[in-house]
C-alpha cells in the first residue's frame, strides 16, 4: 500500500465507515472512526436544524479536533492509518447550516484548529445519488436519520461535490458508488481496492458502471 494515511469521505449513508473498516482489515491498518452518536445535539438538529445547528457544529468541530490530536501519536511508518472523515469537511456543514453571524464565529475557531491537524496522503470521496443514499440510510436504521428529507440530502450532495471539486490538499479518488456494493459483493471491493493501491497525483475518477 503506497499510502500511509487514507481518509474516506462522502455524504451521510454513502458507506464511508464500511469502506474504512474493510480497508483496515485488508491492509491490517489502524482505524480512526468519527464519534457521531455522542453528539448530544444531533437528534435535535435533525428535527430543527436552524435552532441546533451552531451547537451541533461546534461540538463536531471540537470533537474532531480532539480525535485528530491523537493521530500525532501514531507511527505512520509502522502501518497504514485509515479514517472515515476529513477534518476540513466540517466546513461543508458549517456553510450549509449556519447563519452569517454563526459562520463568522465558526470560521475564526476552525481556522485556528485546521493549522494543527495531520494532512492525509489520499482522500477517497464516495458519491451516490440521493435516492441511493436514502435506501442505505433506511437499511442501516439509525433512528435519528430516518426522517431526513430529500431536500437536505440534495443540498449535502451539492455541497460535497463543490467542496471536493476544489479540493487540492491531497490526491483525490472520486468513486461513484451507485452501482458498487463493496460491503456485500467481495468482487466490488476487490476492484475498488485495486484502484486505491495505485499511486497517483491530482484527482482520479472511478465509476464501475462506465468501466472507468
């Protein structure tokens, strides 16, 4: 494996944590999973986003930063480190959910913290259509996600696409997962793993339904 620190990213329900775990098993790498359920504001946020957006976002920002600090204790030369979130993606949700005044305060804090986090060697961005995301969200059955509207997922998809279209901080592998079931179909995971193992710079795209 040519990469020492891999980050898997994508919209809610796309399969980033599942892929992270599969990669960790295949490479015997160390897992770094985002702590989601501990956010005490999250369930309320899904019910009333405007009322709970700032508390939810600041909690995630500080929680992710604390987790990132532990990565500096990891010997990146001993094994591959694989994470299911990119610290910088926190800004996607902030820009989508916060008011102008809230965003100004958030940006001050985030700008300070971002200078003190480890940069990945490879980012894998998983994409899927909104209807595919909804199917996967229903399948995994997290109670606080079940009432998520298509409009919000559409907005998230657009925000993620915009963010990663402009992302230049590390090599980026963009994977269309609409017709890719790497969780239940071993051959799909094997195919994706082949692409992940290839060293490259810039941005690459993998869409199995088109053969690319």
